[in-house]
C-alpha cells in the first residue's frame, strides 16, 4: 500500500478526480486542507503495479503542481468501527465514540 499527497491547479481538479476514481488501484481519495489538496490511497499487488500506476495514471494527470509518494511499510494500528454520535452541529462539532476506552 501507499499514499500520495497531490497539489494541483483548481481548474484541473475535476479531471484529476475523474481519472483517479476510474483507477482500480486507487482505493480512497480525500479532499484535504493544508499543503496538498488531495490525499490518495492505493493498494497494489506488487511494485510493478505501483510503477504502472505512476507511469500510466499519476504522471499523466493534468495540472499537477506537486506529488509526494509515501510507501506504507507496516500497519501499526488500524481502527475499525469509528462511529459518529448524533448529528454534526452547525459549526462542525462532532462527538466520536469507540467500542472500548483506552
């Protein structure tokens, strides 16, 4: 697995998202704030598949200004089942609950 942080021109985002959504190796796409505008997860069977993703998809995306790649070496913690309680309030305040406390 790996993830990418991508910064692109705003006018190119619709086409970038269309291409990434169509790629089966890409498993998750997040619109984020900060130094990049997209956080992208990909899962590949091997290094060759990751290289094809770079050569055939990511390197060909229009309007990309910066692309950072991070290869995941191991998964230390993977929380499943995070639930939101109640509804998001007007200012975005949410409460989170987990099945067990620390």
